[in-house]
C-alpha cells in the first residue's frame, strides 16, 4: 500500500516556531504626559501566557529611556507598563521612531530547575514509551541537536491527562482522523499548557471534538485533557508530549528560539523521578504529593476540600 508523507509538527524542531503564530499579537502603544512631556509605553497581551517583547528605537532625540535599550522583557497576560521616555531637559520636546518584535513565552536565561512530571496516561495498564525522532533526522540522516520529544503507546479511546498543572495557552481541535495511508501529518490536534516556571507542555494527537479544556483554563496535574486520536502511525495509537521554553540566548536572533527539556516522571519504584528509556514500559500513578507539589497552602486546602 502506498503511504503518504506529510510532515508532523511534533517531530520537527523548527516547526514548534510555526505553532507560535500570533493570532492575538502583543500590542505596544504609548501615552504622552502633557505636563511632564514624558512618553509612557504600555503593552496589551490578550493571550493566556507570557510573551516576550523587544523594543528598538531607530531614532531618539531630546530624551532618554528609563531602561536599557533595546528594551527586552517578558510580559504577562493582560495590560501593563513597560518604560518611560523622559526629556533630557525640562520642557524639551522629544522625537523618536521605534519598532518592536514579540515571541510567545517567557525569556529564560537557563533551563528551569528539575521537576517531576506525571505520565499523561491512566493507571489501568503499563504503556510503552519512546523518544521521538526529529523528522529532519529521519529524512536526511543528519543529527538535529536540541530536540527531545516523547510518544506513549495508547489504546483507542484512551484519555490523555495533564502531566503538570498550568494554564491552557493554546489548543487545536479541528482535524479529523487521517486515513491509514498517512504516515505523518502537520494536521494534528493538540493542547498546549503554560507552566509556572515559564515552560510549555504540549500534548499532541487528540481526537477531534474530544478536547476537554479551553484556552485560559487552569488545569491541575492528572486532570483529563481529551481522548487520543483514533488513527495510527505505523500501526500504533500514540499520544505525544514535549516540554520546551523560550531560550533568551536564541530569542530574536535565531529562527528557532526554543529549547527542549528532558523531563523526569514519577513512578512508584522511582518516586524521585526517572528519565524515560527507549521502548520501556511504565505504569502511571497520580500521588497527592506530586499532584499538589506546586500548590500554595491555600490552594492545597481548597483542593482537599473539593475532594471530600
């Protein structure tokens, strides 16, 4: 049988950048204080995660900035102030020209501290895990650095669970099941979750119409996200998972600005976390100590009360 090759987003190190399309881009504006002759720059972030902005002035005369230029910082969801341009002398006019760029994510100087994740599948049975290979490597045979992704063998109808708490930053829930002739496809439904430490967790391959969460929704570790897609890749039903962050060393200078993490997962035999071994089978568990590890005392009390 002839099989069709379409590039699957999850496997492509460069293609994660494509998923960060700014359908709701950051807006940067300024207001003028007529008394002080100052200009205050503000941002509007209508998204559900941090974005990073770079503001550059091609011309600035008669004034100085309250910050180091070019301005480079992360902004949270919502509205806020960035910096102020003040006149160099009292009552002096200011003239300027500027431009800005934005990237999805919080600028991180280095990888976050290690974290123990839950497996994104149920406790019913053991699941086989594999490290996914970058599609560029598969086609060219050349090693691609800075990529790490995982796949978990599932059964049709299985639920995919959140491996960590966070806020749903983006979903795709519009692609139907592929035919058996399709090997890889860019048309994959996914859930992306923004974590407290600035990383993203991305879960690929949901069945259309089964995603149980919405953008902006807070989710807890172990919470159901949706049902795995029915279609198979090379005879297997798979759920896929990556963890990545916006790397400050690459941001605004390289085409692909994100770095990937190698997560550790909780198991009953390795409560301190284990890195997946290729082809090994793992059994999931959702212990309270891991589910609640990022909760405040107040959140923990509320969570326990809701369970009673």
